[in-house]
C-alpha cells in the first residue's frame, strides 16, 4: 500500500481536493461580476469527485485463490459517515451562500420629512 506523509493515497487526494476547493472558492467569491458564480460550480465538482473517490475505492484486483478467501470491507461505516458529513456540510454551505450572498437584503434609504 502506497503511503504519502504517513497516510493512504486516497486520503491524501481527498485532503488536497478539499484544500484546493477552499482556495478556489475563496478566490472566486472575491472576484467580481459573473465570475462569483463559479464558486458554486467548484464546490459541486469537488463534491462529485469526492463522492466518486469515497464510493469507488481502487483496490488491486487479484485472481481468486482457491475460492475460500472471504474479503470483507471494514471501512463501509466510516465511509458512509464521512460521506454523510460531507453532504450535510455542503448543503449548509450552499444554503449560507444563497442566504448571505444571493438574497442579501437591500435596505431603502429613509425619506427625510420636515
């Protein structure tokens, strides 16, 4: 099993994806004009890539040896928990983006009366 900085390759890729997504999201949010909307697309693409990386892990394919070996996946529950938290926090982040960015209230100036 390949290790990067003491952790698995898949977890390292997820961490790089998260950091890159946060950087791009902040960079595009500070941009002007229609480029601000690219932040939503960046988050959506990152979520899709992360879900694919979590749901379809790559393992070395070997031929069946004597047909007696039973392989179980002990990481199903941690993957589901991680995926659940990612979905929840993505939905919360998108809700905050809509509430605080797209539907920000515009207050009327008070009318001066004598």
